[in-house]
C-alpha cells in the first residue's frame, strides 16, 4: 500500500484518562491566547543534534509581519502572522494551525517551524482562531477557512501563489488541517462569508497533518469529555460530531496528505490517523504516513520532522525554484 510506514498498536485506549491528561497538561503545549500568554513548544529530548536544530533565528533575508487582522465579529477579532521568504515569488503558501485541545494556544506556537518553512521557500500564514468553550465547534473550522480566503484575497500583497495554498497543523490544529483538506464549499462548514468573498475557494493543494485526532470513533457515545467543544455527547449531538470528523467528508478529489505521528503518543491515538491514511489511499488520494519514536509533545518540538513535510510540500505545490528544476 502506497506510503504506509506505520506499526499497529494492539492495546486499547482509556478514553477518559487520555482526555483528562490532555486537558490537564495542555498548558505545556500552549498558553491560553485569550489571556495573552504564550509558551514555546517543549524542546526535543532526543539528542543533542535535535536540540541544536531548534532555533528562533530567521533565515537570511526572510521576514515576519505580525498581528494582521484577518477576521472580525461582534465579539472577536482574529489575527495572523505572515512569514515571507526572500525573493520575488510568487511562492506557495502554508496556513499553520496551532494545537491546544481546541481551547488554548496561539499562532506563536509555530514560530520555529514557520522560520524553517519560510527558509524552504514557503509563505507561512500562522493563525489564531476562536477557542472553546467560549466558541464551540464549528467556529474553529470557520476561522481556518476564513484564513485560506484571506491568503487568496491578499496573494499579490504577500507574494503568494493563490493556486498553491496548503495547510499544516498539529494536535487539534492537525484535526483542523485534515478537516480543511477534506471539506468542500457544499459541506456546510464555510461559516458566515462576506459577500465580496463568496467566490474565493478554500480548497487546499496539500495538507500536513500531525498528531491529529482524525475521527472520534474511540470516544464513548455518552462521554462528556468533549462537551466543552461540542456542547453535548455523541449520542446527544450525533450530526455535529459527525461533521467534525475529517473522514466524514473524504472523497477521491481530496488533496495529497502527509501524516506524522508519535509512536509513543499517549494523548492522541495513532490509530485514528492511520485509518484516515488508509482510507485516502483506498480512495486513490496520495497519502503518506511517517511514524516517529516520540510522544505527543516531543514530536512537535522535533523540528527535523519538518524535513519530510517540506519535501512533501515541494513535491505537491512546488515553488519557483522547484518548478524551474523540473523543466527538461
């Protein structure tokens, strides 16, 4: 089977324990953006060479434009940061979506990763989005789609190729990246769209999906662990839960996907991502899966995991340099 690089776990997952642990330790992953606090991802503990790869120094001549408003409502204002590579472009763009259990986190979580992606020739659009429980689902995916529309609308200003826009996300952000990749305009998750933006597509060219819960099959029908996001159990709100699962919307015309997950992830079961990978392959969609010897938090801190993701993006939405290298 194309792109299969994973091992299968056999043991079950204690769902209540996993979510209690996830919600109690999420402060290690990201601070609550509504409180204005931020936290850098945990540093990788694998080895010295891995630690040396983690840096906040921008690549030569790359630049960052911060706190740009991209969406506003009566009770919220959302901003994003743009990391621009050196050169004239236009460059492929990647919308970066932070994790934090859908209830915490901030765009600054992607700082180190964004510099690495910008150095590889991508414009990175790192976003904030509305957080639960103040804003329950589907507010989060509405905001991600608004960010894609913003990138296309402002493509010329930020040297973006509007025909080559992808997404990358980790943990809850990986779930939202997967949902972006599989949903279309007719699926009911576009959200309120300004009249002038109705014709702007939110379709992606490619998606990198890390540490992501790609379905909720492993959560009991009467569990209230996710009430903060959905406002009810799976039994009480089956259609809402169904709409939040990326696999619900999977079709053969979905964009290529790159999954990366920690073999020792004790927070997000790897099986859900593996199932989605297999379903994409069976549908004829290019999908690849890379399994790392990491836990949930340490994989996000493992900046070298960006290497295969960058190769994937170069292949499926090449920038000017990659496009020139393919000319005979």
